[in-house]
């Protein structure tokens, strides 16, 4: 294993910038270092936490086990079926740089997912998505390390059971696999995806001649306008998922609130996705501060570290928002950010 450090402050390793400590900390730059780190944790019965960019976690307390910083790097290319190119990227590759790499090679599809913070390895975990695209649309397979057996396995797209901000890695296989690399099936010169209204609007002056680079530039511009840069203002992107309501619940809510925006949901007939940001804003939370944590002024779905927030500040603000949206709209918000330890686990 590479160097094992003790009592490390994780502030620089989580995009919220919360100051919590790890009992043990190591960086895995090779598969062997990763395997040795996993063996150390297992031999000492330590809980393990794998961090990539740390951009989708809420570290609620000091971590009593081993934090492994995923630092596997490398990108390879192979010919895929039907003229596609299979691009494999190691889990520790920074996501946005990977998107830029593909664009520079003329490989299209991921440009809608530009500027998402974090690493490639986290992308399948939560099935990252933005501006009309979910990463599952381009994932061919995922190579994982099974923590229990030490085996290296390849999981197909179907085996990953992708859903909206969801995968088998967050469900049935939670805590059992480490993503080593992801293989994407990309095409040269594919037609751009302009299904997201605000993106199509931003590119309307280009007519039919919209390139992948145009989409990339427009997505970057929209994100810079709406979302805070975690390097400047700590945050973990959308804090909650957009709730998906059944036809009945949606009809009830829409009747009470005719201005309620909604989007088609891919699930059962009549299901609608409603923007959590709208519910939170209508409940009066936009811009409100609680301790050092606040609801971002330009996007109510984002909680920011405004002023030396503690984990407790973020947690109590999030809980207050959930209670208020439940009381006002009868809708239960579900966190999108992974809470460590989990929301249900009381802190001792
Ligand atoms: N809205 C408000 N108030 C706000 C912001 C938005 O009422 O402060 C309403 C508006 O009606 C707007 C709608 O919410 O039309 C949707 O807003 P936006 O386009 O900003 O997207 P979102 O639904 O809030 C989702 C993703 C983002 C992704 C964008 C763009 C989730 C949990 N979040 O946000 O993903 O970038 O769509 O596709 O699905 C992330 O996961 O970290 C993330 C940033």
C-alpha cells in the first residue's frame, strides 16, 4: 500500500469543504495499492470509504475507518460495434477532463455532461445526468473490484441497473464493489442531444449546424451561470433528487398549485418528475442561511458552504427543508448527495 496516514483532515477531499477527520487515509494510484488498502481495512475490520472527487458526499462526522483516495488514471480506446469507439477511463480520471478528451478526439455524446465535478468512477454509481443526457446512455460496461472476494469483474450496462440518479452500486451491491474503470461507447460526429429546453434555446441561433463543441460550450455557460463552482463556494451539486410523483399525487399537487412545473418521467404511465428546486423555492428557502450553510441564491436545489459550515449546519438545514416541503406540499424529498454515515444512522 502507498503511504498510510492517520488522523487526516478531509476538508480538501470533499467539495462541501467540511472539516472532518479520517482515522486512516491512503491514496491508491495503482490496482495493487488499491488491493493492499482493501486488505488492510479487512484485516483490521475497519469501515472503508472510497473518495474520488468527494463531490457527492456529505461527511456528517469523523470517519472511524480507512479513507481510500481513488487515484487510478489512464484512458484507452478500442474499436466497438457498429462504428462506435469504446473508450475506457480509469476510475480516478477527473470527469470534466475526460469529457474534454473525448471531444478533442471527435467522440461525441458526453458533451452535455460537461463541468460535472468528480471522477469517472463515481459516474456510474449515481448515473450522473444533466441537460438531457444520463451517463447510462453511453456506458458499455464497468470494471469493478469485488471487495469481499478480491475478484475483478466486468458488469454490463444492464447489470448496473441504472435509474434516475441510481444504480445497483447504491442499492443491492452497496459497499461491495469498487469501480476500477468505465467503458463508454461513443460515436464520431453523432447528432447533438438538444432535448433539454434551455440548451436548445441557448443554441437556437445556430440553426441546424450545432456541433458537439457548441453543446459543450453552451452547457459550460449555463452551469457557470446557475451552479456555484465548488472550488469557490463549497457544495455538492443538487442536494436532493427531483421527486417522481405517481399520476394521482401529481394531479392533486397540480390542482393545489397550478404553476407547478413538471417533466415526463420514464417510469410507470402518468408519472411526472417535479423540480425539487421549485418546491424548495416556493417554501421560502432560497438564499436562507442556517449557521454556515445556505440555500444557493441562483439554484434552490443546491446547499452551499457559505461561511465555515459544519456538517451539523448542513444536516439541520437539509432536515428543515425536507420537513417544510413535506408540510407544505406533502412531498418527501430524498437526498441526492450520499450521507456518510447514512441518513438513518444516528450519530453517537
Ligand atoms: N427551479 C426553481 N427554482 C430554482 C431553480 C429551478 O423553481 O432556484 C425550477 C424551474 O422551474 C426550472 C426547474 O426547476 O425550470 C429545473 O431547474 P434546472 O434546469 O436548474 O434543473 P434541476 O431539475 O434543478 C437537474 C439536475 C442537475 C442538472 C440539471 C440540468 C437533479 C437532482 N439535478 O436539476 O444535476 O444539472 O437538472 O439537467 O436531477 C446534480 O445532480 O448535482 C445536478 C446539478
